[in-house]
C-alpha cells in the first residue's frame, strides 16, 4: 500500500515534466503537443536552438553569471560569517544586528541605488556590473555565521597554539568543517542567479550579455513564437540546476540539518 501511494505521488510530481516534453515536441503555436511526445521533432528543435540564434550565447552568459556570483558569495560571505562567529572584535554584535536588519529590505528598494553605483563605476553592459553587486549578501553572512557558531573552539585554539595564523586557521580548519554550509550557500546562490531576470534586464542592454531568463523572453520574437521551440528552450534551461542539485544533494541536506544539531 505504501509503495503504491509513493508511486502515485512520484507520478504526479513527474507529470509537469512530461507536459514540458510534450510541449517541447509541438510543431507550432497552435499545436501544443497533446499527450504525445515526438522525439524526432524534439531533436529538430534542439538542433535549431543550438544551431542558430542566440541561445548558446545566453546559456554561456548564465553559466558565467551564476558561477561568478556563487563563487564570490562563498568566498566573501563565508569569511565574513566566520569572522562574526569566531573572531572577537569591538562592535561584533552591533555589526551582526545591522547585517540581519538588512534582510528586511526588499530587493526593489536597493535596485535604484545599486544601479546608480554601477553606472558611476562604468560597469553598465558588463559582467562585473551583473556579478559584483551580488558578491556578498546578508543572507549568506547570516547562514555561515550560524553554522560557524557550532565549530569546536578547542580545535581552532589548538591550531592557533601550533602557530597558525587566522587566515590559515580559517582555510585549513574552518573551511573543511563548514563545507556543507558553504556548498548549500553556493547552490542557493547559483539557483537564484540562474533565474534572475530583473537585474540583468536593467544592467545589460547588449544582447551579447543577456543570460537565459532575458534571452528566453526574446525567443518569441526571434522565432515568431514556436511553442515547441520555446518549450525546448525552457526544458534545456532547467537541466543544469537539476544536475547541480543532484550532485550537491548530499551536502545540501547536511547543510540544512547541521545548524539544528546542538552539541
């Protein structure tokens, strides 16, 4: 009984995926594929998608944007979160309170000031203009700081007694222990930037810099709206996050549960 119920739940969850496959094999805007999947037509759409137009460029830009933000977020938010948790300095609690307070700000509120700063730096229509403003976030600092509070202080102290500097203690001792939290942060930021439409739409005016969310909105005019082609593009766009989620699933689950364990 339990196995039957579980199979039914899995089938219901996979139904939207099959619907995407059916739409991706549609012939035109008036034929949404029905209940069938045409592998030959789906292959034609894939060939057309990668053989002409800007889709490969949009895909490359999304990879650069998402990886760039995720890596910088892990580096800077990881270091800041560790420092707020383990390094005593004046004003640490006040600084952390300010960081947490910024979580209440809507992204729309800081959009215009962020754009003005990027424009003053001359970073409009550039990858650094899309990546650097998201290189560090209050959420990332908060997440790493909460995990870093559970690090064994005796282990950090023993490394310092052996003559290791703070940077070496962080890189050699803290980072391996924080790996689940850092990989969780990497995955969350990658997924957030992979689906980010608003900021690239504001900063990137040249089609050569458009990531997938912006580029997909142009496929309707670029290809005279082919439901099958747009469905294929949406399906291909969903593959990299799914693969990354599958690869990092073990660390992601550990990262979600580690913070709730008390010593």
